[in-house]
C-alpha cells in the first residue's frame, strides 16, 4: 500500500472517529426539546455530554488538519465548493459550544429557553448538513477542470443529498438516545430506551432506502463489484445496525452504543471505499475528479506526517479513553449539585 492510499484510509478513519464520538452529543442536542420534560432532565442531558463534547471535537480539527496537510488541493476545492454548508456547520458548532457555558449563567426561564434553542439548532445543523455534504461527495460535486464549484448551496439539496442528511440525523439521534439511556436514571432512562427503539426502526428503513438510492445516484458499487470481498464492509455495517436492536432488547446498553458507533463508522467507510482512489468526484467530467494521487502533498510530507500521526494519535486515544472511563457513571443528583456542573 502506497503513502497516498494509507493517508486516504487514515483520512476516512479520522472523519469516522469524529462522527462516532461527537455523534452522540449532537444526537442528544437534537433530542433535547422532544425528550426532556423539565429543568432537571435538561440538565441531565447537558451534563451527559458536557465533560466530553469538546474533546470529541478534537477529531473534527484533526480531520480538517489532515485534509489541509495531506491533501491540500482537496482542502482548497472541497472547502470552497461546500463553503456555505460548512459555514452553517461552523455556526451551529459555535452556538452549541456557547450554550454549554452560557445556559446556567442566569437563573431565568427565558434565558435558558434561548440557549436550549441554540443547543437544538447547533446540533441539528451539523447533523443534517454533514450528511448532506458527504452524500453529495458520494454522488459527485459539479467542479470544473480548475476546481471551481459550478453550483450553489441549493445544488447540494438534491434528493440524494437530503436523504444522506436524514440518514445521518437518524444515526446520531439513535447514538444520542443510547448514550442518554446509559447516563440517565429513572423515567428519562426508560424514555430514552423507548425512543432509541423507535428511531432505530426508522433508521433501518432509511438505511435500506439509502443503499438502494446509492445504486441509482452514484457509482460507488463499482469498486465493490470489481472486488466482491469489499462487501464484507457493508455486511459488518448491517450486522452492527441489527446488533443495536438486539442489544437494546437484552438491555446491554453499552454494547448497543458500541454497535451504533460501528454502524456510523461503517456508513462512512461504505461510501469512500466505493470511491477510492477518488476523494472528490466531479459530476461534470470524471477527469476533473480529485483523487488521493492528484490532490496529495509530496511523499516527504506524507512520510513526516505518518511518523507524527503514529506518535500523537495514540496519545489522543489514550487521553480520550481515560476521560470516557472517568465520566462513565450516570448523571445523578449528586452530579448535578457540583459547582462546576452545567
């Protein structure tokens, strides 16, 4: 495997890890207005995500940084082509982050409603628009030979792109409901389990529809047909999705959550395995597409980055594993009474 292929895999992996980790707190933010019935339950949701959400977003920064350093041409074209959508994502992430810190500063119901609304909007926008963006990458972006985007934000809001947005929204919502079920107690815990089961059924239907739509709107199955062994990745993803419901039925919530994480990662790899070596296909002309080879940095740069990644990525993983272990317990009345609680 050459350096470009290795970094293609690592690039996809970093995006998948971001979706797995930040996905559950995005999901809880989306579910906040629909599942929390009182102030205490809202605080449980904030404190279930609070100690971990900013650490999760390290993976977003890492994925963006790797795009810039390993595939600078891809970075320039992708971030300019998807500029409007990504600015909305950034806006959402900013107001969501501010919501964690500002909500409890004033003891006013109106003040808290404002920040609850920002939390919902700041979770909904990234959840939908990231799904729309990646579905459009699978479908192909209208970029010309100079890498100039020939479209608008509404070009991305095509049926396949919107279906991708709905799929990603459901993925993170199920992920978030499972995390809330793990962290909450009492009635909120039971409602989170029921919601996860209900959303899972809708997710299954949309996932089947997305797989079928991909065969019509994209050519990502071309690699799979050429190398049938690759279908193992789809099989693992499907089994992980089915495993979510099986573990839910058994009450094994941690296993259900890990199965959900594997499903999200599998959905990410599913599309990019089908695209390889393309990273940003052009819907205008296949010759305009950006690949892992025509968009990458020099071999020396990739070698240096690989060495740094082998040192620092495990450190980040160990730190996050420590943080998750530290905050693995449920959010209790004692937790909410802490001075630094949200």
